[in-house]
C-alpha cells in the first residue's frame, strides 16, 4: 500500500470478540479523504461512527469527505452542525445524520435530537461522542484523529458487523493501490441479491467498476443459490468466453480471485431504455441479434480459466425450474390470497410444473445468460454491430433452453414491454434463427410460452420475498408481471396452468 496516497496501516489487532483495531498514518488531506471513503463504503442503516480529536486534527476534512462520498456529490456543501446540533443528508444511497454534541449538556438531550430515529432510518456520524456517555450502542466505529509528524494518525476501533465491513474495505483499498489505482475516489454503484457489491472507481477522469464478491458466500434464504455461481472465477471464465466470441463483456483490468475482487471496464450509464424509462426498440432489437448469434452454434459446456483449470457450466433443467417456481407458492400466493396454499393445491401446482418443464427436455439447449434484461444491458454507441450491446451480470451462465434468454428480454421484469413490441422482438429472433435453415419454430414457440410463464411465476415469488426483507419497492413490478403471465397463459400449452390460477388465486 502506498502510504503517501491512501494511508499506511501501522497497527492492526483483532480481539477475541471480533472487534477490529487499526491505526492509519495519514500524511495529507488526500489520505484522510481516502480513509473517509473507505469508511463510507462500509456503512449501512443503523451504523454509528464517532469522531473525536483535538482542533486541527482533521475532523472537518474527514467528515466532509465521508458525507460527500455517501451523497456521491464532491461539491456538496457540508456545514458544521455545531449550532444546529444535527445536520441531515438524504440525497445519497443512505440517509446520514451528522451530530455535533459540543453544546449538549446531558445525554438525555439525544432524545430531543432524534438520535434513535436517525439510527433507525440510516447511519449517524457523531462528533464529541463523550457527551453521549452510555447512550451509544456498543456495535459502532470509534475513530479518533491526532497530529502525527507532518500529518495525522487515525485510530479506528470497531465492533460487530461494521468491523468486518471496515476490514473488507481497507482490503479493497489495498487491492486498488496494488493494481495501480492509487488515490481513487470510490462511489457505491449497486448491490444485488447475493453478497456481490459494485463500486464505480474514479481517477483523473478515468473510471472503472469494482466487483466485490467475498469468498465463501453465506447461505441465502433464496433456494436458487444452489444453482448459482459461487465466486469470481465463474465471472472470469464467462467473461473470457463472451469476449472470445466478439461480444462486449467488460475487460478485466486487475483481479485478486482468492480475495473475491475484480476491477472491470466501465461501460458507462447508457442502457437500452429511452430517457422516459420505456424500452428503446432499436436497442432491444440489437439485444435480440446478440442472442441470435449466441445461439447460432453449439457453445461449450466448460470454459477455461487463467490457471489452466476449467469452469463447468451447470445444467439448467427440471430440478432448478422446480426450485424456482416454488418461490411463487411459498411467497406470492400467501401474500396475494392472505393464506398459505392448501396442500392439495400445492401438489397440483408442483405436478403441473413437473409436466411443463418436462416438455423442455426436447427443446434446443445452449448457453443461458439467465438475467438478460435491461438492468444488465448497456448501450455502447461508439462500437459497431453486436458489440454495441454491453453485457453484465453473466457469472451464472448455465446450459439450458435457448428460449429462456429470449423470454428474459422480451418480458423484461423491470420494464413494461408492450405486447406488440414483444411480438416484434420474437419475430426478429425467429427470422434470424430461421435463416440458419435448421431452426424449429414450433418447438421454440412452445418453449417460449412455458419459459415466460416459468420466469414470471418465479420472479413474482422472488419480489414478494424481497419485499418482506425491507425492499418493498419490488412490489411495484407485480402488476406488470401479472400482465405478462396473462399473455403467457393464453398459449395452449399453458391451458391447465391457466385453470389452476382461476381456481386457486383471486383476481388482482
């Protein structure tokens, strides 16, 4: 690690209860800001950071850098809360309350200031924490700054989950420094349903994307995890496979696979949607053309890794399909009907899907990207042909029915694809595949109907489950998914499943 840029850790210790203690030399304001960004990246709702130190120790520099990092606004005005006592920030990825207790006489005044509410809604940064006495939760980060030589030294003590996150983010800073990306600004980009997390990294007008995928992914409530990739090696293998075909997957600038860290090419922010959030037909058509090309030849079921080993692509078949659709019975049905699905109805549901997915045993199989839809497709206007479509989130590549990715795209779970556009996109795919001279259109159309219904059924369960975990915004997609399901149920292959819905679920 370069001490002149990001701070040198001069002492690290871990107590028996998992608490973390670390001292960091900060030779200048750039190093102080980098440490603040590492702390900002570690914070989540309910976290408390206390900040202490004498005048001139750098508390203001640290506080401003942390707040601006969370707000993702380097020019954000950050006034001192000395007189207002509390300053709140709501525009970033996380609500943050900045408390200054210098003028607080009694710890009980924290109630009037809304301390508990602030912790419940977001994170808290607190100066003069000694005025709060025993009101502070033990699971917190205490950070003190003191002059040291020509700079300052930070001493950090953390406990609980925050200690683990902080240690992880200091490791990420070390990875960036070793990879030649010293002095970078880190900004939260996105997280997903696993423990993967992404950041956009900025350095002198250049950007990259950090993938943070800690090894040893913990068990998830989502039973689909058993059929998904477990570490960054899968991403590395599939990325190379897609790029070898001339498609736009991000270049990997640097990696530490054992640590679960990759630094990737940044495809920017332009997606396949119009400014108003509706689908751009031209860009969706280009995305269909990528699938036509991808399915035009039988692709390998194993992909090489840089160390000479092979990454085997899992099968996507009846076992995985059965696990996925049961999410609908477990989560969506009780939410929609107000009661658990009766045993007889559930047995009928399971048998119906066993028969439907059995029909897929006879259809064409190839690579399945799995989540080939708007959140994972970017538009690269400076490239030509198929390379205009930037593909992300492909680490779960499987071998299964080719029609699945067409279903993912043409019934995009997060964007309404009008029925006429869906038909036009499917027609484009069929025409492209038929030009090969060996495409079975009837088989594809049956598979498409079954797979759109399967995917929609699954996602309705997934989104309902996520809503119970504090992510209620997923429920906004349910009406769209219901409408998609009605389209699919109109196909004769889904007649019995349509009758099951009429019998066991109330109309929306």
